[in-house]
């Protein structure tokens, strides 16, 4: 052939060559060596060469020879040679195009396809000459001449190798929206191969949904009603309603269908079917299936079924709504009624169903026959509420109108009582024990235990303050060990001061059980303590008890100083430190109990060291009249029991005091010295006792006018001596003597009157002065040997007995002022 010739891969063709002698053209070159290469000189062959005469030779070539590795443009190299001839070589270029075939198959292979389906096409592109698949081809798909997808979309067209290709067809693609029969053409092509196309004709129809929007399945209708069925017929791929569809329905479960009768196309795929419950095709009362079918060309036909309950009308006697009033929780309440149709025929086999919340009522419907029923409701588990419950149920029978009955019920609270209460009446504070209370909580309405009471159902208050019990810890804990209505209540006494407490205990089991209140009183005992008297002092010093009964005596109008301590009676006589809260001292006259009362006082606790001290202070016993008394001292201290001690006081009258003139100047002269000695004695018994160390005051009153006041102290003999000068103008003298009351003696005030004052005699040295010096000198000389004799010889008593003078002389010499006293004696006796 000529250079550039085209051949199919199935062609067999001859290449004719001429190998001649160019010098002698007519010579025949016999049997030359001719070979050729089909692969560009890589290999050479000598077969299939035939001489056809006149130096011409045919080389037979098969277009699908394996040495043609690829189709397309190939060079065939031909060599001719003969001995003694020049070798010749020529090249021929030809083009070989592969013959092909294309086969298509679907998976799944069905008709029709729904618009929401995906199916696959397997395309096999074959080299028919070599009978092998062609890989790497370009696959293109068009729908009704419109390009759809190609090999560029590697997710939709996949080269599986060996000439196999998978093509994915999505029926929901927009190109298929005009549902029906489609021409789907597949074209396969590859360089140096003939293109090949094949077609399929799938039918794609719209996938649809048909739903009933209303009414709901099982809806109830009576014979007097008209109702509508609304259906929605949609294209599920486009998401749009299907208009102009054919709607058919059957009222007798598929025996007869009505097409578009009383059907309204409301647009966008919604259709309204109006039905009469008394339609003649409704042949029965009870549950009926209405079959509805929707269809349209090139769309999926669908049917749905609606079940309705076709009923005859009924009545409830006496009423569908009744107020049953109140009932105590735990008791039953009931309502009796008649259920019949309107013919009237009693409905004898009815069932009921709860419509409202049960509110924990326990119901039971009793059938008494002939349409008579009683609904019993037990309220045991119903919570008590602030408003009545409306218990709603319906009663029905197949083919009969369902009636709804509403019962209004007020469940009131159960009455309760706290009984069998026991507790600990006295608790020692130092023990740390809590108060334990046991009780039984009784449902008095049903005479049953109230169970399941918890701590939160109990409120405890301090009855005295009305404040909720708060001890800073758990406060109280309810223990339900037996679950039989018996409870133990553990009440904290943490940090509680000793004292008497009344607890108000409120127990309830809200909201179903009424509360009840009980009161218990207990005493939280403080530590025992003892009062120990250390000392009792009056102004004269410490009192000494007389006898074993703590008898003390003191003089009237005196207060007593006390020193005592308080010791623990339960913890080894440890001193209780600190002031008491109260000191209460009560007295009772032992001879006349109507004479009693309380003594004022002032006590404080005095610390000797940080761990020891005593209570010190005074008791106002000056208010007690003379007599015998029982004294009870009560000491009140926080967290200790009141401590008492009893002792006895004898209140004595103060001793009377007598003041008399022991000695006085005989002659009172104006301008002269006046001396006087007073005898002060206590009248205890007979004879009297001298009052020693007493302070006696004496005031001279001259001519009725107070002049000089002197203070004298009695000596061991009870004598107080005074001296003062009489004024020159004095004419008369009165002496006013007084002795202040002491703790044990009475005060005395006495006037000595009627003393005349003589005028002054001279201005020289008075005789008395001269005599004083003589007496002093004489006394000193006479002391050693004969003071008593001098005394006897000189002193001539004028006012008292000789024996008393002698005794008095001895006393005077013992006294610190004896010389002055001697002078007075000599002066008085002359």
C-alpha cells in the first residue's frame, strides 16, 4: 500500500516490494533474502513472504500482529539482500485503528426505578481484534441527547480495569425530574480505537409519600357527625406536593372505591375528603378501616388506611360531672351511674380508661348489669392538696359513643395523735447524754400507724421562747427502726445550760396526715456542789460556832463578814471558781416562824491564785432583832445545782452601860481647874464589869453654853479622867457625858447638872497647886514602903466605903495616869 494507509485491526493486507537489478533491469534476482520488522527494527522476521515473479514479492501482514504493540501510526521496515548485490532497505508508515465493541448492563436490573434510587451501569469496552478489554477509555453519558456525566467525574464513573467501567446513575438528579422513559446513551472512546455507543431506556418514576394529617388513627365519631380526612401526597425527591392526583377511598374496607367524590384539591399536594358518618357504605358500628389511594402518571401510587371508631350516641345518668365532696384520706369514695345508648338500650359490657392524672387514687369499676356501674376510688395513696382533685375517666363499648365522666373530690387530711410518749425526765449535764423520746404516731382516722415519718417531718421548739431548737449540730434526729409507727426522737443537748426545759414537739407526715403536738418537760441537771463555811466575823472578830449545828451568836445591829467556798460534789471536791449568779439568804425566827424574810448581802469571788479562791463579803444581819434564827444560804451558779447551807444565829441584845461619877472636884471655882473621874461599867450580870478602852466624851456647858469637849479612854478599871479650866465668868456648870454605841454595847448619854461655880478667891498661887506638889513628893517617898498606910491616914472617904478606896488605890498605881488620879483622890478627900 501507499505510505500512510489506514487499516482496521481486523485487516490482513499485503505489502508488495520489487527487488531488481538497476543496471540490468531485465535480470531476475532469484531467491533474494527479504526480512521485515513490525516493531521499528527491534525484531525481524522472514515468514509470510511470497514471490509473485518479475522480482516482486508479497509480504502478508495481519493488523493485529502482536509485534504491533499499540495501534496507531507504525513503521514497517523491509530489508532485501542477495550476494553480490547491494542491500536495500525501505520503511512504510501505516495507521492501524482498533475495532471495538461496547456492552451495557444495569444493577439492579428493574423497571421502573424510583426517583430516590441509585443504580449502576457496567460498561464493557472490548478490543474485538485482540478480544481484550480497553482500559483508559473516555466514557460519556447523555440523557435524551443532553450530556449527563463523563469520566471527568471520577466518583460517578470508575475505570475498573480490563475494559470494565462502573457508571453510577442517581435517579434524583435534576435531569430526571421529568419522570418517565429516558434514553440513556453511553459512549466509549480512546485514541487509535473506533468509538462505540450503546443505549438503555430506564423508566424513572417519582417516589412519593402519602400521609394522613388528620384525624388521628382511632378517632371516634358518632352517627350525627361529619368529619374531614386531610391527606398529603408529596414528591419526596422534589420536596413538593403533587397536585392533580387521583384520590380514591373505600368505606367498606376495599369492596367499593369512590374516585374524587367529595375530594377537594387544596393545592401543594393536600387533599380534603369530607365524609358522613351515616354514609350507607359504613355498614357496621365499631372500628372501621377507611382505605385511601393517591395516584398520578409517572408517580408512585400509594395507599393508606385510617381506622375510626364509628359509634352510636350514648348518655350518662345522672351526670357526666359530679362533685363528690370531701373524703378523709384513706377512705373510699364512689359514684354510681347508668351508661345507655339513645335508643335507649343499656350498655352492659363497658370498659373504662383513665383520662386525667390518677393522683394515686386506686380505682375499681363495678358492673351491676343493665348499664349500671359504680366507680370506687380508694384514697389511701392520694396526697392531701389545698384544692379538690378532678378525676376524669371515660367509659366505652365498641360501637358506642364514649362518655367522659369528671369526679370532683376533695381529699382531706387524716387526723393523727402522738401517744405512748416516754422520755428521760432528768439528765445529768456532765453525762453528755441527749434527750431520747419514744412515741407512737397513730392515724386516728383509720386506727393505723403513720409510717415513713422522717426527721424533716418533725419540728421541735423551745416552748419558753417559741424558737426552733438549735444546738448547733444535728439538733434532732428521728429514728424509724421498726417501721410500725413507733419512733425514737434523739434531741441534742449540746452546749445546753442546766435548767428546766419544755419542748414543743410537732410531728406530721405532710401533706396527707395532720400534725399533732406534744409537750415534754425535762430537767438538765447541773453538777452538784457543796458550800463550805470558812469563817464568820462580826466587828469583834471571828465567831466561834457553838455545838455541831453551826450555831453562832452576835450582838444586835451588826453585820457579819463571811468567807466560804463552793466545791464540786461529783469530781473530788474541786473548787468551783468564779462568782455565783445569785446569793439568796433567807432567815426564819425559830421562836416565831412568821418572822422570816431575806437578808441583803454583798459577795464576790476573790481569787487567791488562778486555781483557787473564796467567796467573800458581808451579810446584812443588822436588820435582825434579838432572837434565834435559822439562816439558809442558797448559792445559784450556772450549770450547777443550787447549793445550800444552813446555820443558826443567835442575835443578842447589846450590853447596857452605866456611867457614874467616880470622883469630882469638891469646890468649883471660876478660873480654877476642874477634875472629874467617871466610872464606866458593863451591866452583864451582877456585879458589873468595867468597860475597858471605851471612848467617853464630856462637854462642859458654862452658863448654859457649851464650852469644851474632852475625850477620855477608860482604863482597865473602867475609869476615865477629865480635867479642864473653869472660865472666870462661870456661874454654873453642867456636864454632858456620852458614850457611842459599839457592836456589843449600847450607847449612853447622860447630863450631870446643878453644879454652882464659886467666884475666884485670889490671884496668888492657889492652895491646890501647892498641895499638888506636896502630895507628889510625898507619894514618891511613900511608894516604897507605906503607900497603903499613907493612903489610910490621909484619905478620909466622904462618899464611898473604905474598902472600895483601898482597892481603888491599888488600881490607880497600875494605871498610866495614876499620879493624876492620886491628886484627885487627895483633893476629893481633903
